[in-house]
């Protein structure tokens, strides 16, 4: 299978680069499955039903979230009628929505999509390692699903790397999100799981992790906030990871994708 994962979409600039580029990439690379992290899609904070529907129409098979999952209150309601919208699975019991989804792609493949949140320098959550065990055990790779995509939404590189190794051989892809800055460690782990500590964001990189730089600079230098965070403007970059898997859902090839905006462009050579 050919899988594309796109990192946190931040605000209007991020949405626009995804809507502009994804339909073409889906066709050009003959993608079987696309997953988009949409936790910052609505003005940098959360997601609305209209934006979720836009991502699906542009070619996403599933949309994952993170600590900003419910910043837009409407998500608490519409997530129940959005079967391809996945919030962190280790939220407290009773949280609306689902933490994992077995989605059927346009080509008929069954893909398990799981969203999990880390705990280091994050809000307290249930144990992500025990949580992913439950999800992966319920849908074994190659038996119940043709591919398993794990979006690990976490702050520290160490917790993310540990999580990749924990899942190695049981997931097709463990991708880090939340820090919005792409790392250079994409690779296939020994057990056949593709891994990247952070996939980066889809948004404007002339800011502070996708936000206009003025307010973050004020808060860092003066310790007094004076306005809201607003998404950065300027040219948008699409940031993602391309993964090719075998018939058993193990990763064969992995390459970063960065298109447009301020970052150096990269694309997989194997498609
Ligand atoms: Fe984010
Ligand atoms: Fe986040």
C-alpha cells in the first residue's frame, strides 16, 4: 500500500495547502490511504465539522487529533457522527468519539488508524503504552487490517522514540505529531514499522510552530500575554511522510514529503 500521513494542519494557510495539493498527490502517487492530523485546523485550535468534511473531500481517509481535539466545542457533538475522525484513545473513559477507527479506503483496504497522546510535559492522560497495546491487539496487522497507522501526539523526542520501538512490528507506521517541526530520523525500524519522531506541520513556517510570531515573542520576553495566538500568515508548507507497505502491512520504504513555502522541498523517489 501507498500511505501518506500529513502533519498538524494549522489554520487557514495549512488548510489551503492541503486542499490545493492533496487531490493531485493522491492521483499522481496512486495513494491507497491518506491520514491528516487536523487538531489545529480551525484557527489553530481544534476542528469543525465543515473542515473535517473538506479534508475527506480532498482525499483524506481519516483525520486524527491531539490535545486540541475539543477546542471547538462542536467537535464534542459532531465527532459522534464522524466515523473517520479519531481523537486520542487514552482520554478518560466517557470522552466523546473514538480513539481508533478501522477505515475502508477507496481501494477496499482496511486500515487501522489510532491516535494516542504522550504524557511527558503534557496534560495527564491514561498510560499510552497500555492503550496502544489494547488497540493493536484488537486488530492485528495482516489479519484484521492491511495497515495500521499510529499517530503519537507527544512533546518529547524520547517518549516518541520509545513509543516507536514499543510498537515495532505491530504497526505499519508510528508517526510523531504535536511539535510541528519535522525531524530527520525517518526510517524503518527492525521489526518493519516506519517511524519519524515528528512529521512537521502543514502551515506557515514564518512563525512560532505555526502561530504568528508577535504574541509568542511577547510572552517569552515579557511574561505577560497581551493578545490571543493567531495562526501565522505567509507561504504554506505541506509536511508529511510517505510509506510503502507490503502485503502483511510491514513498511518497505519511507520518505519525508515537504512541498511549498519556506522549507527545502523533498518528495519520495520511489513513487
Ligand atoms: Fe498540533
Ligand atoms: Fe498538539
